[in-house]
C-alpha cells in the first residue's frame, strides 16, 4: 500500500503557503458544516474540486472513492428510512432523503478537502506551518516524524509477517475474523521492534543539538506572498457572502432551540 | 495535567510520542476498510494500543494516541470530527494511567503495571473500560453538537469498539511488553523528572473519583437524554429517527466531558508532600 499522499507538482496550489492552505481547509470545514442548502453545498463542492484540479491532485481521490461512495450510500439509506415525516413512499421519506444527501455531501466534502490539502502539501511544510502558527517545535517534530515512520512500521510488520509465514503461520485461509485473530500475535513483535530504537533515536537527536535552543533556524523559508493574501481574502469574503445568502445562518438558532 | 506539558522537555518522551503515534496509525490504517460508520469509525483492533501506551509511556502515550488517530484519519475520514477524535483518543490513553495512579485500585508501594496479580488485572480492566468510555463520550458529544451522528448510536458503537480490543488483547500485551519496557528504561516514570510525575495522594484520589464519575454520568446520562429524544443504541440509533443535536444530550454529555477535563488538573505532586 502506498502510504504517501503528497503528489509532487509545480502548481499554484502547491506554491501557496501551508498556513494559507490550512486556513482554506478550515473555512471549507466550517462552511460544509454550517450550510444546509443543497445548492450551496454542491457549489462549495464544485469550488473545492476546482481547487484540487488547479493543483493537479484529484488523482488521489481515486484512493478513497470507495469510502466516499459508502458514506454517500450509508447516509442516504439511513436518513431516508429513519426520518418518519410525510410525504413517504413505503418506509422512505422525502425529508429523510434530502437530509441524507445533505449529510453525505457535508461528510464527503470535508474528506475531499482534507485529501486535497494533504496531496498538495509536504509533511515538512505542514510541520513548519504549524510552528509558524505558534505550535511548539517539539510537537510539530513528533507529528512529522510519526507520519514518516508509518511506512517504515508497515514495512517492518510485513517483514515480521513473512518471517512468521515461513515458520508455518497461515494468514491467508479462513474467515475474516479468523485471519484477523491470527494477525494479533504479530502486534507484539512489531511493537517491540519499533520501541527498541527509542534510546538510540533519542541519542541521535541530542547529538545533533535537538532541544539545545528554543530559537531555531529552518531550511524551509515560509513567506506569505501576494497570492496567499489574495486567496485568504477571497475565501473569507466568499464565506461571508455565502452565509448572508444561504439558509445556513439559522444553524446557530437551530442549535439553541433544539429539543430536549 | 502538569506531566502532559512537562514531558516535552525530555527528548526520549518526544521520541516515544512519535513512535507511539506511528505505531497506532500503522495499525489503524489497514483496517480503515472495515467500516462501521462510513467517514466516522471502523473496526479497530488498534484500540488495544492507547491503554497499553498510556500505562507504559504515560503522557507520551496519550499524545501519541491522539496524533496517531489524526494520522489515521488522513486515510479516509479527515473532517471536523477529527478534532474530537484527537481529544477522545488522547483521553483514551490519558484516563487509564491517571486512574491507575490515583484511584487506589493497586497498592501504593507497587504501582508497576506488570499485571502479575489478579488485583492488577482487574485494575487494568477497570481503567481500560473507563478510558474507552471517556473516548466514546468526547467523540459522540462532539458529533452530536455538529448534528452529524446520533449520540446514543455513536457512543455505544465506540464504547464497544474500543473496550473489547483493549480488554481482550491488552492484558496479554501488557504482560509481555512490561518487562521489556522496564529493562530498556522506557517507562515514563523512569524517564521524567520525579517532580513532574504525579503521585498517589488525597488530591489524586479525588481527581480520579471525579474523573470516573464524570465519564460514567456524562456517557450514560447522555444515553438517557438521547432515549428521551428518540435515539437508540448501536445501529438502531439510526433507525429510530431520533433528534440529533438535542439540547439535553449536549448539556449532560457536555458537563461530563468538561468535568473530565477539569478533574484532570487536580493531582498530588511530590512538592505537595514536602
């Protein structure tokens, strides 16, 4: 399984500052949650997809197409059945269908936005962007190191699996539950092989001056350019206009007046 | 809560955060396809790790569980719910080690989580269940506020999905791992400065009791309020047509969640005993 989500391109989206992209991601989440109008939700989805197309990263959506489809089908099916208002056809209600489509769009929109962000932003940029946003360096370091370690840990696990298979462990036959149960004893050696390196890893970091000073220089020089400010201003302005035009301003009122 | 921030001074603890997060994410990602609620949660044998990481690595395990869950979300469920997933999984690892130290379930002179006695195995089971419930409370409350998923359905699914692996797989894992971690001087109580490690005492006991009460009241009180609003347990919760975003659920579960967080700031520190 290819664990790396980043797609290397030289596009307008890739050149944006990671802080700008984080803010655009946040605005898309907020709008996605607050907007109730299906028209505006579809419009927002179209804008997000255009943003992803501008970055040339929509290919990554293929990796999560099954998840997106399942979310849509699950939401529509469940809410169509469970909201018992008229008009209805058998057990399916029109209000439930509308609500299910709304929830499906909201959830898929957030996942697509997140995927586009990760596909167009390097891990180092995310970490440095978080540091510029006043996250402590050590936390950002732990975050970026963890992401880099995931493929290594998966590879180590595969090696352990191959070693156990060569000793007669059968992981391929039986039901899904049986196969999962046979994988369980492999967790301990994977855990041990990863954690064993902690002392050496810590020594290596300290030998390179990790934690020597709170004031660090960085190879990555992040600067907010004209396009960054333009995108931020455009996103904030558009969000304000959408809030004024859509039915979503009522969201806050609905939250307060929700029944006991 | 002091140790949650003081731990960042220690390079070994920072490394343990990264390794814990990487391990958790590596175990979460392959099971993203075994969906229980699309875009929200899936079948998670990886739920064994937060309790184990919390008891062995303390605050590093808690941060690692939170970050690891966030990284796992990158592969198919990143959304605003990920914020509550971050906090919930942090609590999933944090609550067990706090309660292990403070609730008085294990002898004060033998706090090692080596599970060498029935008493310690029982204590592990209790703290693991409470950790799982704390995670379920935070995430279900968050998604109820956002009106995305009914509280009773999500809370019950996450409680079971977290508690079962933690209980079934966690006990043998701890028995096997503890001697190795101890030998390598990687227990969090061995790495951190003694003045930064909370100790059993009156305040720790009060904090632990309050924490347990807030978790149980918040979650089960939330369930009662959710039933009154027409919600149901597990997948029935989606079929009963209940009111998502009901004020009663939000208030009761909210009090539980906020109480859980605030109770963690009460603890006995070594300086209090001098």
